[in-house]
C-alpha cells in the first residue's frame, strides 16, 4: 500500500463513521446551491432581460425559492451519493488489493 493509499484509508475510515447528511447538506447549500441559484436569477433578470414580473415581488420570490429548492435537492443528493459511492469504492478496492497482496 502506497503512503497516499494508506493516508486515504485512514482518512475515509474515520470520515465514514462521522458522515452526516445534515453537515453535507448545509455545506453544499451554502457553498454551491445558493451561489448557483443567485447567479441563475441575476443572469436571467439582468442579462437576459426576463421582465415578466418586477424584480422585488412575491411572485418572483416564490419562483426563486422553488428553483432554489429544486436545485438544492438535486445537487445535495447527487453530490452526496456520488461522493459517498466514489470514496467507498476506492476504500474497498484499496483494502481488497492489499489483502490479495498479503495472501
């Protein structure tokens, strides 16, 4: 096992015990979903010029919140499952490779 593989196995062995959807959801929402939703809304209103309703209205706020909710669900679940499955696959493949070398 290389030092990088050993470091990853140690890291993921601890991280997988402490995995929390709440923490992942919060971090992903703050760092990815909210900026992307705001960027989409600002580009749509100011650059594309979608003036179907005033920028500060309840209809616009409701549409923004629905878009942010949908983006949040898709991005948080997608990144969570992808991250978990990738790291689990890598973790178990390293362990299998190491046990095969020992036999």
